[in-house]
C-alpha cells in the first residue's frame, strides 16, 4: 500500500472528525442544531449527495502499486475497480455513446481501396454488428438492466437495514426526512448501476483528444475537488481561530500586530502570490528529481502545496469575523464575572469564548468549501493550479478551450466537468444553508 501525503491528511481528518463527533454527541448545545438539520429535507438530500461524492473521493485515496508487474504504476482502489474503463482507450475524440470516431479520416477497405469515413471504435459499441440500427435498443436494454440491478441491491440492503432497526425506538431522522434520504439513495444507487452497466460497452460521456474516457476523468476529479475543499479548510482554521480570538480578547499590541498581518496579506494580489508559490514548488521539484520518482507523487506534492498556499491566503476573512465576535463576547457579564473571580485567561478562552464562536466557524467552513472547489477550477484554467497530470475539473475545462473552437465542436468534456462541479457545489451550498439556519443564533428561536 502506498500512502501519499494527501491520503494521510484525509484519513487523519476523518479520525479527527470521528473523535469530535464522539465528544459532541452528548453536548446539548450541539444536539439541538443537529436535530434541526435532521428536519431539513433539502439539506439532508444534499448531504446524501455530498457523502456519495466523499465516498468516491475516499476510494480514490487508497493507493497501491498495480498488480501488473510490467507497469507497477501507482493506482487507487477506484482505478482498480474502473480498470475496464481506464484501459478502454480510443484513438481520439468520440461522442457520448458513439460507435465511431468523431472525426473522419482515410480508411482502407478490405479490397485495398481508400475512402473518407469514420472508423469504428475499439471499445464503444464494438459488440454491435450494425450500430445504426442496434445502438438505441441496446442502450435502452442495458440501462434497464443497470436500473434493475441497482434497485434490487438497494431493496436488499433496505430490508437488512429495517431488520437491524427493528426494536429500536429512536429513528435516525424524522419520518419525512427519512423518506427523502431513502429516495435520494435509491436514485443514486440505481443511476450508478445504470452508468456502470453502460460503461462496460460504451463511452457514456465520450472520449478526449487522446482517446481517454471523459466519464473516468470526471469521476477521478472528484477527489481533487474534495481535497482542495477539505485540506485547505484544515490549514486555514487554526490560523483563523487562534489569531481571531487572541486579537479580539487581548486587544492592544496583539490586536495591532494581527490586524497588520492580515491587512498586509490581503493587500497582496492572491493570484500573484499563488503563482509565485507554485513556481517555487516547481523549481524545487525540478532541482530534486530523486525525491519525486513517480508522476503520481509529483502531482500529489503539488496538490498538497496548493492546499497549503490557499489555506495561508484564505484565513483572513474568518479571522476578522472571529475578532469582531470575540470583542463582543469579552464584554458579556459571564466573561466579566469570570475575570473578576480570578479565573485564568486560558480557561476563559476555552470555556466561554471558543464555544460561543463555534457557530461562526462551522458556518464559514461549509460556506468556504464550495468557493475553494471553484477556486481550483479557476487556478487550473490559468495554469497555476494542480499539476497537469492530476485529474481535475479545472484541467478538463482548460483542455476544452481549444475543443470548443474546433469544427465540429467537442462539447462533452466541458459539459461533463460543468455538471459534476455543479452537482458538488450545489449540494455543498444547500448543506451550508441548512447548517447556517441550524447554528446561527438568530434562527435558534425558530427551532
């Protein structure tokens, strides 16, 4: 098993999240907002979609060397399961569900004559003898088979879950919300099996210029988006929380230094700072090739440094919010009473200040996630984002620039990246709205 830097950080984040859930499960101040989220049907539906993306990202974060002794390349568990799609490359562009190449070229007939036409694909529709007449019926049949398999699997595990829940007096969610989650899961499972069934015989979202499956690229890009959104937040949070609370609580020269620091950082154009940092990383990797013997390791290191750079430049907004909230909290009666009684300042910070600003932290984290995912796409579009060898929606959009200018237009790479990014960002925004409504004190009275 190969553990990349981003893999280790992702699983450390999962362990920390599990420990935090175990610590907060009996905290009354946390249970009430969580129950309110459990009553939000739209929020739970979006959370289910988001968790499905997270599951794909985790499968793509378990790396090991390929069983193929000739290549011995580093692949993930997702790569291993998607081997038929990964290795079913074509010569060049092909449209979604196509059986022929997208562009015409000279073909040699069995009699030796040459003519202008579109050759058959090696994988897409190769099982059809007459694609023009058979393709539509075959696609419908295989879609129905995939939907049936997904529905059967869902019902099987649904029955097992009901048997497991029998006799338990407390449900996970209220009745309407539970039905919403069940229906969203049903749609996800059935559509996933339908896509898997079709991918075994067609390129569902077509192929790119080098003949690689676009669906495979879009699915692999999920991990990049999640890594950018989560690890950047993990780097940003300690800086924002520590500096924001210290500036607001102590004031004086500490407040002046912290304000001067984030004001100076904000005055530097973010794109230029990121570009300069990425260039430094590239120069370091070029001067130390012995430390980056694999393309995967090299791309992972650049992804990690991009997360660090984004985290170092993204903490200032939350720091301002926490400073302002701490300035208000330090004048509250219970804080003044604790100071009068001689309670240590560190205890006041951990017992009175930090718990009362956590709603701002939680709301900011879920709101910033989607903006960070979009930031990766923008940075990769201008070639200062992730490594070109890394699968990401930004790289897909960057590669689609020339494709949209050719004739005929190759539209499916851009469309696939847009749809996957839209789904993830929309789900994250809906979850963010639900979390904001649940944790914001202004909405607490309506719970």
